[in-house]
């Protein structure tokens, strides 16, 4: 039966947890500040995660639980207890960081892959403008998406977050809601237990990764290479808590599908290329060395990456086409909702407007959107033109609407934001190609269009999810909208520097004699200068000229530092998507694959310069087509083909733990009357999910801390590495890979033990 909105004549109005006529503290300074800070923290951890494996998980529930716990702790020291509306504001402001991190991590590293510097001004502008634009575009659609479609669009994470907030409601909030709950009740104890699980997981993840990487307690990955008859094949896993947690949360279906794509790459495609190419006496393009001289990673970088990119592009476009009915429905509904919302505002002007129906006025939304488009047009770092700004306006509104709709149907984790970014880039680059705008000067323009639209769509989905939470608990929409605007702005300011620091920590300055020994350039024509950054800067403080090499003649393309006499001094191999993992002194560095950013760069360069190895790309396209013909959704599998197996295998381990615990819990009495959808929802709210969220936050935050300190405490890092190589069998030696599995098995066992539920008698 269709749902009648509260504004419809004769409709039965939905009753939120806190009535519209209740007056409780809501957008207080402490709630806004706490949400903003938590958003920065979870944004940083999400950025680290998206650079490694190309995905993130929703931060709404972890932020809500942490906020509840911190407010409860503050009350013990004499502070006023928080209200449910304050907690809602905190989680709303805190959720913006994760969606911004996804958009930035998916797009901005492509700048370096295309041969440009990752300038802080460009990154921050894209983050701020895209984040604010997505929020503003969602505001006029709130009535249609949240109110009128209340029963149709569930917004899974938003609904679950509302349940968490209601379960932890304080005495003041319960009184306003007319709900009686005794102190020390089961619901109150459950809220404290859930907070302890997230904080406990956070501490374990942080401690585990710090001991492993900084103190060299054990290896942070295991890897095994095979000999004949599977020569060239390998299997490995990064034994990290954050990837284990990601696998548990996304579940066995997606986790195992991604790992299956990695198995195809590392146990079929790479060995097959090694087998057929072993007798070749000349390099096979696009590689520049013989296949017989390549290891598994070399073959992957030279050939399989392009196959994986083609598979991901095709899988993303197929998923987008499959979503076209929802896209059209969401677009038409959003346009209709704008008129309806404006009419409702006119009918209920001034003090008669219910608190729970107050949005930021439409005129300020329009002014804000136009101001953002104006800034985008004139901002020098974006290399934008008027056509690009118009494309952002059109695609931004289209995909903001689509993202909100799909988030309501399938949730944030399954929302194909990257597919929308791919579609935006494809259409933008094709338009540029028709107009004759080709070459490097249009790379940044096209990528800026795609990046801002991607971030806008991601933040629109997050905003609609938060507004759904607020609608259920009785928040004031206008206060939530102000909160997420503040949270998005603050997170965008900090994510740019973090992205650059992560890249800098993994940057290697490769002596040019190793990669381009005979090249010289005319240094007098070079104007830009630079110095070495990070650990290698201590050994060379000279200032060099910068040369951006765009072809592969005589040496790899990329950024070079050139001496005044024209001799090449260094190839600057970035930390994000770089290929050199060892510095000249033998120190190993951690690189970030940024899988979806590579895909964006391939699309831009392939269309505008027509330089892609299209044969390999089409092989990947056919993988996705065959899977879709077999009834398998190809996108998750294709991402697995592209990513290294070392990243997808631990995600599969987490998915298997979820599968085992769900099967075990499903046999308990309390699950007997549930259908499959209800069982899935119960698993998403379980203790295991909370501990896994803590694993993700702790492990990812440790990774950021490690990346930052690696460039400062270099002497400590070197001394720990020397000690571990000489004295620690868990880190070095013939059995180190097997011994490393012991601490990893402990956190797996803990996750399973916590996720097990106790039998409860049926009501």
C-alpha cells in the first residue's frame, strides 16, 4: 500500500521517536565539534582503505556508538547528559568524512598517474566543492526520497543507525518520547556493550598493526610462489585487521567473488602469460622486457592490469545500465519533489512549520549551488572551462539523485558510485574528443569533472542516509543539513594533506642511471624546481629542475628531477600506484594500488590520446560480458581481477568468518521465525559487525600513523628492521610466513568468538 506523507491531505502522519513539538538540545557546539572530529578520523581511515582496495564501509554506526559512549563518559565527570538529537547531529557530521574519502581516493591519485603533481590546492578544492555540492543538491529531494517514499526506500544503514540511537537514548530523550525504560535495563546495558566492542576492536586493530609494521613483530603479509607445472602462479594475503573486518562486513558473497577474480589473475592469467611467453625473444608490448625475465608482479603490471581495468569498466557500465530504471525513477521523483517541497514550504510558512519539516530554504540551496559552480569555473588549479562546469551541474544533479535513490534501496556499501564516475568520465572525454580537446592540457579538466561529480554523488547518498536516520528519530532536517555541511568542509580540508602525506611516505627517488641511463634534456627550458622529500632528502638537499616525461622512449614515463647540466638525477616513483618498492639504501616501502584511480586515468588517456592497449582492455571487457551472460554480476569479480590477490584474499577470509557465524547463529531459536532479509539485517547489527568495524578503524588509523612516522623516525625504523632480520623468526627466516599466521589466527578466532550469539527463548 502506498505511503501517504504527513503533508498529504487525510494521511496518517508518521510519528518519529521524538515528537515534532518536543524541544530538546540538538545542534550544540559539543555535538558539532565531536562529529566533525570523528568525521576527520573515519575519513582518514577510509582514505587509507580506498587507496589499498578501492572500497570503504559506512561510518554512520561506528560514529554513533563512539559519540554515545563519549557523551556517557563525560556525564560521569559532571557534564550534562546528551539527547538523542545531539547524538544524531554528531553522527550526521561524522559520516561526511567517509564519503569524501571514497570520492577523493577513487579519483585524485589519477592526477599523478597522468603525469601531474598532486597539488594540495587541487585536492582540497575538489573535496570541498564536490562535498558541498552533493549535500546541497540532496536537500530539495528530501521530501520525495525520505518522507513520501518512507516505506519504499529503507536506507538500510540509516535505519540501523536510528535503532542504535534509540537503544541508547538517555532519560531526557526517553521522557520526551514518552517511553519508559528503567535505569540498568537490558537496552542500556546493550548500548554499553556495543560501544565496548567497537572501542575494543579499535584498540586491537591499532595494536596489532603497530606491532607488526612499526616494531617488526611479524610480517604484514604472507606469499607463496609456485613452481612447475604452475610456474608464475602465486598466492598471498596481507594479514591485516582492517581487511579482515571489511570482509566480515560486506559478507561472503561479495568477499568471495572478489577473491575469485584474484584467483583468475594470479593462478590462471599470469601463469598462462608466463607459459606462452617464455620462449619469446623480444618484449611483447606494452612491456619493455622479456616475459621470461618477469616475476608474477611484473606480468601483472605489464598485462593483467589492463585486462582488469577493462573488466572493471565493463562491469561498472553494466551495473549502471541495470540501474537505469531506478535512475529514471529517482530523477523524475527528485524533480517532482523539488516542486512539492517548495509548495509545502509556502503553505506552511513561518512558525506554523513543524520542526521536523524545516529544511534549509530552497533559495539558499540554489544560491549555494550557483556559487559553487562559479568557483569551479574560475578556480585555476582545476583547469576548468565553462563546458566542464556545465557538465558538473548536469551530471552532478543526475547522479546525486541516482545515488540517493540507490542508497535507499541497497545501502551505501552496494551503491555503484565508481560506476557513475566512470560514466561521467566516458561522456566527458567523448565530448572533449568531438570538440578536438585532446592532449595533456585537458586531462585535469576531465578528471576534475569526474572527481567533483563522484564526490557529490557519494555525499548525496550519505546525506540522504543521515536524513533517514533523523526522520526516524525526530531530528530537525535543517540542523542535520548544517551539521553535514560543516563536517564535509572540515573533512575535505584534512583529507588533502593526508593523501599527500601517504603518497610522500611511499615515494622512492630512483637514480636515473638505473632506469634511463642515456637520457639528457635541455634544462634551460625547464622552469619548475623541486627537492627530495621524505627519508631520502637527508642524503641529497640539492634543488633540481622538474621534467614530466610523457612517453616511454629511453626510459619510463613519469616525473624526473634534472640537474642544471641536463643530466637526469632521479625518477620520482610515487607512493600511490608506484612500482619501485625499495629505496637505494635497501629500505622497503609500502605502495598503494589505488585501483579505481588507475581505471580513471586509463579512461582519460585512452580516449583523449588513443594510447590504450585496447586488445588487453577488450579481453577484460569480455570477462565481464561472459560473467553477465552466466548470470553473475561482474563488478565485484572484475575488481578482484584488477586488485592484487594479496589484498582480496584476506577480505575473503573475513567473508568466510561471517558465513560460518551466520550459519551457526541461524540455527538459534531467536532466528527460527525470521526470513532471509531479517537474518541479514540481524547479522548487520551483530556484535561481530561492531568488532569488525573497530578492526577497520584501528588498523587503518595505524596505517596512516605508520605512513606519517616512516618519514620522520627513519633511524628507529631502520634499527627495528635490522633487529628483526637478524633475530626475529616471525619476521625473517624460512618459517616466517607460516609463523606470521599465528597472530593473524588469534584475531580471526576472536572475531568468530565475539560474533557467536547466545540462545534466547522465543517470545
